[in-house]
C-alpha cells in the first residue's frame, strides 16, 4: 500500500533545529519493513507550499496519509488531512502528543479518520494492514476512530520491545543535505543526527504531558544503541549526535554501559543531550564517563530557583542537587545549558526573581527561559482549565517562544510573567563579564545573526 507521512512546519521561533523527526522516521521504518511503499515530507526543511503538497498528493494518490503533530502543529495537521481527503480520498491518520491527549477534538473534523494514540509503531502496522484489506478497526489497540457518527476509543496499545524496532528511515528524508545540529546556536557540525536510547519517565512533573511516551521507563540494549550509532557514523558520516530520551541519565547503569561501549568501539564523536536531563540523576562518575565518551554539552532541566515552586510542580529534586550537578559538570569539562520556566502555578514576583538570581549564581554557559505552558495532557492544563484562566485558545501560538503568557492563576498574571521573562534574559545574558566571555567563545560569531534576532525580544 502507498503511504505518505508528513511532518508539518514548526512555527517561526528564533532558531528551529533542523533534525530528522525521529517519531516519523520510526513509523516510516516499520511500514517499509512490512512492505508498504512510503514517502515522507518534512516541512521543517523542505520549501513546499500548499500547491506543492496538493500536486504531490494528486500524483502519488496514497491510500493513507499520516501526519504527526505537537500542539502548535495540530491545526496544520488538520489542514493537511483536509487536503488529503479532498484531493485523493486517502484515509487520514493523525498521531503525536496533542491528538493523543485530545483525540475527540481531531476526530470531530470530518476529514480526520483515525487518531493513533501514544506510541504508534505497532499500531500503525495494523492500521495500514486493515485499510489495505478493508477490514474493521475494532480490534486495533491504541487508536480512536469514527464508526458512522460515533467516536470510538479502543484500549491502549501494548508497549513494544524497543530493540525490535528497525533503525529510523533516514533514507526517506532529504538527509543529510538539509539537516543540521541538534544545538544550532552552539554547534555547526553537519551532518548530525538524533538517537533514542530509552523511552518513558517515571516522574510526575505538573508541566509535563506524558502522552507520546509512557511513565514506564524502557531502554534499548546498549549494544543496539551503539550499533545504530556506528550505522549513523559509517553510512551517513554523522559528526554529531543528540541523545533525545526523556532523560538519558535516568538509569545510571544503562547510561554508563553505553558510554563504555562508545569508548571501546572508538565512536566518541561529539554528542549532547538537547532534551535535557534531571540534576538528581547526575554524579561525578557518570558525568566523567559521558565526557570521555564524547559528550561535550549537557542540558539540565532545573525549572525554578525556588524550592517551594519545585515542590509545587512536583519536580522531586532540590536546589542543592541542581547546584551540585552543575558544579560537577563544569568541573569535568562539559558545557552546560540550563532550562528554567517563568510563571508556574504557585509563583509570585519574588519566586520568579529567585529563578533569575539562581541562574546567575550557577552561571552555566547558556540558559533558556520559557513561559510555563499548559499543554493538553499535563496536570498544569487540567488545573488551569478548572481553576485558572486560559489566555490563548489558538494552539498555533503554543510554539512561539516569545514570552507570551498562556494563563493566569493566583499571583501569576500576564503582565508579571511577560515582564519577568524579558528581565530574565536581559539580566543573565547582558552581564558585562558574561557578554565578553560569550563573544570570545568559539562559534559565537558564526551564530551572531541568530543570537541577535533572539535578543531583540528582550531589549
């Protein structure tokens, strides 16, 4: 069967990493493995407009069109499904975290046929097999669909053994020609690639929507990971890799084993952790091993510089653990980026200023401040809808890192959040000693245009 898979274009933020969307690449790989003819379109890197897409759909005439969508991309996913339904009468399928959290919202659209909830590699094989044979969808776990005018939610799918998955279908993307580093403001190594060594996270942070992956942590074997690592290096000449687990360092033994094998196999090319890791999972032994294995940059999700706020959002770690992790990472020679949020539930002006002061005190190489965002599927979303005030009803705005406030709750007001967000960037990056150090840092001048565009928001 002929299948077209599409990744919509992200909203225009400062710098969008141009990396292969791993979720879609895995879906493409399992479908190809089952004998389906698969074509992939990645609107993040391909210069295509609606007319181009329409022409391609008419030419390819696929029996099924699958679209992956985060919250900011869901409206684009709907538009693509509408075009696919009208142009070639394809069965339309949406996957990804947003549709998984709110399947009814998508299925209320007359041009959306099926929602694949949560992890989709096993589910999509059954879906396409049944479409090809014109069979009922009733027995397929992990989907929501329409039966006449009724929306049906089948039971959740069973989690697959990650080692059983084929490697992502990089050959179906315009790779490596159009793809760059997972850290575009820090590195210009090309080609680069992302890799997943585990899925799931057992913590229950209020702001996190654990929809696309489970709270049940499962890992690939270290041998399987390193086999893919070598495949990326040998076949695609990859010069940098981003490990994009929910938290690569969650299980120390697993992370150490991968590091040991990378060193043993001589695969210590530069790598980083762009999705972030928890500070309380880091110690000197692990960080030293990561450094020896080629890790050059680690991202740490700190979230707040106030302990009461960390407790409220159920982060499950302490300020002392964060301080210690940053100190050790610097000491072993790793560059450090820290992620913080402004405007979580339980915040006020003083707690937000605590976060700014904490970031400056730790003085990592880079920080990223974002406004707390109530994504569907998160506890934060549930609380704000019931007890607070949502300020945005346009999902497309959820992907703009421009300091807009998304909700009001208690002392968290729109004016306070947006003012403090800009203040955070100004106070951290415009310190004279830091600014001089940044200008002297290797690679800064290469990325000066992108950096300048970003700072225009805060002046």
